[in-house]
C-alpha cells in the first residue's frame, strides 16, 4: 500500500483472537493513530490494553485465558495489578523470554 506524506504518522494496532469450543473465533482489536501532534501518545499504554481486555470480557460474557509475549508494556506493574484484581475471570500465561524448543527453526 502506498502512503504519501511527510512520514510523521504512525498507526498501531493491538488485538486478540478468542476461541471457544463449538463457536466461531472472534477478533477484538484497537487502533491508535499518531499524527505527530504535541502531547499525543505514539502508541498504546497499559490502560489501552486494560480497556481491550474489559471490552472483550463484556462482549464474550465469560472468563478469558490470555497468552502473552514479553512486550515490556505487558509486564507493567499497573497491568499486573489489574490482572491480579480480576483473577476470577482473567488468567494470564506469560510466554518465556527465549524458548527455541517452542519454535524450532528446522521445521
């Protein structure tokens, strides 16, 4: 896709796919556009991830099991506190930092 302009913009997307036995998969996502304005966030913050999880919970109406990579933002104290406070409906599995046995290159 061609994009014309001075190149100061950025589009970030966060998303999660949800699977439930016997039902169609679902995609929940959020998009953030950065146009270079002063005091405009360039990307997602921990509150954005929290909001995405809450919206998914409301729409799905059931518990969520989340498998996360080790993006620094996923490891923030505030997000960890949110996860701990909502343990009755939110279970998080953190992927290991480096696990070549989970992603073999020779396959």
